[in-house]
C-alpha cells in the first residue's frame, strides 16, 4: 500500500473533512416518479427492441433496456437462465425510499450479464438510488493492456456531488481480467468517486451476501480521486457477509471512509497476480473503520491480512480469524504526512501467518514507515508454528505501538521478535527468541491452549481457548474501552485473561 499511491495534496485532518459534507454539491434531483411504479422485463434470448417491455412476453433485449431513462420506484427484471452479452448501462436515479431495483424473473439459474471484455458488465454512471439483486456477472476479454480497466459492476460518479443509496445483494461476480489498476479501478464490484471540479462522494453503500471470484485487481472496493484538499468522506459504507476468492490484488478496500464497516466476510486468496502492495481488508485515508468477524486467508507474496495504512484514524480490527497469509496478519504503516493514530487490533486469532516466508522483513506483525501514534495491539493470539518472525519493526521512527495481553506462540526452534520501539505489557511468550528486554510482567512459557493450529474456519477455532491451569488465566492487564467481549463472544470481566479467550480454563 504505502509508496504506491498517486501524488496527492497534503490530506486534511479527518475531523475537518467531515464538515465538508455540508458544502458538497447536492445530488441532482431525480424526475418525479410515476404514481404507480413500473416494471420492465429483459429477455436477451427472445426479447425485442420494440414494445413496452412491461410483461414477460413483451420483454426487451439489452440494447433496448439501455435506451430507457428509469425513474424512482422502477424495477428491471432479467430472465433467469438467460445470458445477456454486452454492458447494462442504464440512466436515471431513484432514492432510498423509492430505489430503482434490478433483479430476476422466471425459474432457473441467475440471469447472466457477460461484458465480453468491455470496461464493465454493469455500468452505473452519475446515478443514485440503485439496488442490484440475484444476478450473475462476468467480464472476460483478451489479456488487458497495462491500463485497460475492466470491472464486473462499476459505479462511477464524476463531478457529481453526493450519490446516495446503492445495494448489491446475492450477486455472483466472476472471471474479470482487468488491469492491475486502482485508478481507475479494475475489479469485481467497485465504486469510484472521480472528477476535479465538484467534490464527489458516496453515501449509503451496501455490498452483501455476494460472491466475487477470480477477478483483477480488487474484489470489492471504494476508491476516490478526492484524497487531498478537499478530502471528501464516504459515509454509511458496509461490506458484509460476502465470499471473496482468488483476487488479483486486495480483497476489500475503502478509501476516504468515515465509519465504514467490513464484517463477516470470507476472503480466501488475494494478491494472486498483482505486482503492487495489497491486503485482505483495509481502509486508506479513513476514519472510524471497523473490520470485524472476517475469515481472511491465503494471501500471496507479501500481502498481509490487514493493514493500518496511511491516514487511518480510529480504525478497529477485531474478532477476525487470519490464517496462512504469506505476508502476515498485520502491517502498521503510517506515512510521513498521512499519519495514523489510535489504531486498535484486538481479540483476533492469527494462525500460521507469514509461514515459510524468506522475506527478511515479513513477519506476523510488521511495523514500518513512520510514527504510529497510540496503536494498541491487545488480547490477540499469534500462533506462528511455521514462521521465523513474530514481530519485526523495520523503522526506528515507528514508535507508539503497544502490545498488551497477547499470546506469542512461536515455532519450536524459536520465532523472533525484533522491535526496539514497541511497548510490551502482560504478554505470554512461548518458543520466542528476542523477547523485548523491557517487557513488563511478561510470562515466558506454554500458554496451554487447547489445540492450537487446528482451526480451518471461524467455526473451528475452539482450540484457541485456554486449558485449566494456564498461566494466562486472569493475568491480563486492564484495558479501557476494550469492546466488552472476547473472540468467542464471552463477556469481559475485571480480571482479564491473556489472549483472545476470556472464559474459565477448559478440560481437554
């Protein structure tokens, strides 16, 4: 991530940026909706370019559907079991109360829209108030040129102002071979705020219960050119309950987010083909991001599961299961001008991240770049049975990282901690070399986990509970505002355990 961004002006403070919302140009008003919402049908096997399109036997072809300007409350239904070739590029806007809905009719498999190598299979430009459900989207073409963008679903706002209310639900996006690009973005489901005259942003965006498979470069993402002065925040963004697999670059990313939520997703296989830095899930230039309850695995190269990247303010990474990511669990990277502050990583499980890596600076947790003011890493389990490095700090200026109540479980020959600026309080170190000399009240010995290393998914993580007589039970240091529950949902008490489990000792 760091070092691979476009040149931007110095970013304003996030708090100041939120005030901009009042000055951003208003969303263009939609035409007055009809009193009775209209429904249109599209059947690319039997449809026509004439007729009203208002019944299945008078359905349109895709070309005709693209000529219509839709109004708030309209519905467009594609025939199940039928493939439309080309790009669905409608116009017109709805509202949150009267969105324009796209879905399916008839029985059979989800209707497919195949872009055949176009810039996108679904293209929503300078429109708002759209909901997409129950579709199959693909967009494979010849090998792309270096800057040849391709997307499955592409929502683009250019000098638009505020675009509000977008939903993508139960949609399958697959086989999109775009360029290795963020600007403009290639990917499965991407939202892009662009332009140079009118500050432009998204509001109320949800991508949920969808699958994104074998796409380049981004699985699900929100990008923006409005990164500097003025900074324009994205609001009410939720990526939840999706399955994202075999992604060329990053699995999920939100630029300019304010309170974005990335939760309960499966991200399996990312940075598969990219030559740039990537992560499973992260925010950039963002405030108040919540990344939680995700299962993130099989990142390739130096890609880590999560990143506290440039200008992350008040980001919380919690209750995630990270495993088998070659680049590790977490990168802390604060830019010289785009500084991080108040990042938290808590009650996560990391299993065999950074395993077998030969990169000298890659570890389960890597601290790089500049100062990371008040970064708190607490009550996590870092199980690194096959990794030579647990923590590596490659920057003497990267101060401000605090490790509290964590279990560091290394390989039998010892996994290293090489960090001269971090602060370590009440951690358990087992099979660890280079335990920080200034560690406070550390415990060196077996934490007595039930069966570490055996988890394969979020539902099989019980092996990271503590056995009876574990030295970690009720030996944790107090942590203010700690979220109130452990990884397993147990309430936190005044006498904290060390690690991600707060319950009583378990009899195996």
